[in-house]
């Protein structure tokens, strides 16, 4: 085993986000239309097509900063489109009310998501768990929702990964306690092909990772982290010395693929099987 700790994103990494997110989008769009008091079908399709066609221009806007590609998955894409429609229809002009509405839309609709695991997800997770190293799921989604998915993937399993949900990977702010590792992070990263910066000082996410390293007695440089969105899941850990692996899909931006493929401590694949090769199993 080449690593002392393995950390895994889940939605989009161990699942097929576009397929499992399809009913989420239907529910989200219907709820948005109800909140706006009007049909939004045509306008939704128009804005969604724009986000898909111009992935370097649109991103997940959170607390005034673009924190992830707007087309990264159905969940982020829906939030991006909803913002565009709120602007178009002059709705939820108060920033706090808008953020609350977007949060409510997400969490209400997430419960309607399907569960569609990637090919090989069960086998890969079983092999990682059998290796004896600490295996954690670190996800932006709720702990209970992802725990149910893990239990569905591994029914009756004696050992399952520990799930740390609500990781707040989008929060660009310092942790409650700043240490030398966080203080040494650059504020931002430039990627060829992306005009805007990638923000690295994601303190709430850092707190989750730091707690895991303290609990397990492991270190960033002996950790592998697997995710499907470089900017959200992998960028900050990479700059902390973590080895990363990007599970790519048809919506993964070319600039993310190029950067990860060029790094010595990084891996890139469209299947989970390559993760076992990274860890030597």
C-alpha cells in the first residue's frame, strides 16, 4: 500500500452524477418555477445550454466568488442556471434571501436524486477497505444522505468508510484555527485556459481534512484523495502535498484534465479501477 490514508469524494466520484442527478434537476426546476411564480422551461433550457457551451465563463458563485465550474455536475449546473434566472426575472434581489433560497432548493431536491453507482464502485471500495488503511468519504452532501448510499453500495458489510458530510468545500475563508500548513497555502492558483483564479484557502474543508489526519495519525504527503472536480475537491489538498486522482467525465473541463495529467503526484482516469493501481492493490 503506497498511502497511509485514502480520502474519497462520493457524488460524481463513486456515482454517475449526470444519471443520478436527472430527477434532481426535474424537482429543482419545478420548485424554482413555483418560487418564481411562472413557468421557466424555455428560459431554463436556454441558460443551461449557455453554461454547457461556455464552461470557462460560468462558475458556481458562492459568497461573491466563483468556486467551481458551473457545468461540473447537475447540482452545480442547476444552481448556476437558477442564479441566471433570478437575475433575468429580478427575483431574490436581497443576497441573503437568494442564498437561502438556493440552499433550500438544493437540499429539498437532493432527496429526489437517484442512486447510480459507477461501474466497479463496490469492488474498488471493498478492496480499499480490506487494505486496512483508514478510508474516509469527505463530501459536500449531507452525512446521512451519503451514508445511506454507502450502505446501499455495501449492504451487510462489516466495515464501511467513515462519512464526513457537509464539508463546505466552497467556503473561501480561514479555519477556526490557522496553523502553519494553512498559512502556507497560496491564495489562488492560475490554470492555463481558465481566465478566473482557482481559490485555494478553503478553511472549512481544511478543518475536516486536518481532523482526519489528527484522528488517524497520518500526514498529507502520505494521503491519496480521489474526486471528480479538481477545483472543488482536489486543488487545495494538492497544494498541501496530498496525492490526488481526478475521476473525469464528459463534463470535466479540459483545463482541469491538462493540469492534473501533467503533475507527478496526480492521476487521471475515467474509471475507478485506476485508483487501485495508484494505491498498489
